[in-house]
C-alpha cells in the first residue's frame, strides 16, 4: 500500500514529507499507457503533487500542479487533495527518447527546460491562489524546489524518483520534500544537505523495500525525528456523470445544439481516468431545457 508520512525533527525546526508511490504511479501508467520516460515524468509529478496536497489541511481544498515545457511530452497536469488522493495526465503519453549517457531516462529532454511550472491552490475562497516559476531542468524535482523558493519563499530539498522495470511497469516510485523552518540551525541544515548528497536515489531506496519511515531515517541520519501523521496515497479520480453534466451546462447552448445536429449526441472522456460518458440526443435536449 502506498502512503506518506509527515513529520518534524525533535527541535521542531525542519519539517519533512516522505512518500512511497509505486502502486499509484503504476495505476497511472496502466490508465494512460505511458512509455517509460513519460511514466517517469508523470510519476514524479504525481508524487510531488500528492505531497503538496497533504501540505494543505482544509476540508475540500485541492491543488493542481501543471508543468509545461518545450519538450515533446507537452503539458503534465496533476491534481491532489489533503486526503492523499491524486490524479494526473500528460498530453503526449507515447513519447519515447533514447536513454541519457549515464543510462538514465531522459525526463528533462522529454519535458524540456524552457517553460513554466504553475501551482493552483483551491482554498474554497472566491479566487484560487496561483503561483508560477520558470522550469530550470525539466527533471521535475529541481523545478518544484525552484517553485517553492521563488514563488513561496520557502527553501526546500525535493527528491523524486521512478524506476521502470524491464517489462515497462513501474518497479519503484517515491519522493520526499524537506523544508527548514525560519529558525532552523545552519549546522543542522548543512548536516542535512550532506546526508541528502550521500543518500541513494529515492527510487533505489524504495526498490530496496525501505518504508517512508526508513527513508526519513536515512535522510535525517543523526537527527531525532517525530512522525506526526501517516496518510494513504492513492490514484483516485472523482469524475462522475453529474460533474460532466455540469460541465456541459457551462457550454453555450449553440455548442450543445451543434452536438445534437452533427453527432446526434456526445461522448465525453475524462482526461484523468479515461472513463467515457455517453449522452444521447435526448439527454442533451434535456440539458438544454434545464
């Protein structure tokens, strides 16, 4: 079962979130039939977004993480909530690129370095909070860290990883976000930075069977930690026929009439889970009348 932990060091000056997301990313791969490099890009985005969702605590709040670079993969979108539910999609799921010289998947080449990361927080208010920053590498983790620093003025260490098996399934996936609070000790920050530099890639730690708690102990070697919460992480789409009807009702009446005249109905496919919703001519006429 995928889950993440939320915790803090005993001094109360460095907070952390550590997630194992293998099953979640594998489900996304199955739904979208992604190539290995796209699975890695989408998986890293899903993991980051799920953690950022848990950072929000209000009932009914949600967060959208959008990454749009100039690479062939196109737009990546992920949406999460504080409960650990996350979903996402990519514009071009079938893109494939040669491996990098070090044998790693070329996520940065697929995403592209020129572009923006956009975070939309729905806090239940009239207008959502929207923050943006430039992409720095297209490797996702560095881009998310750059977003936190420039858009939210929050220094962060972000590590995300997806390991793909020979049969193209997701073998291991996970990530963590570590954030020093304003009064954090500089010596502690330096020691933590050194730990992170020496640590294995997070996907390797997950592949070795380490739990989020054990990964936190590896990253925070020499620190005393307090685990505050454990949250289940799951790929879950909340689409429904009622929500699709609401979306159709937001269209201009002439657009719905065009669907009736040209196609004698409509088929709407959810971007996130590929569920199909069929509306007959009579269904659309009822929507117009309502």
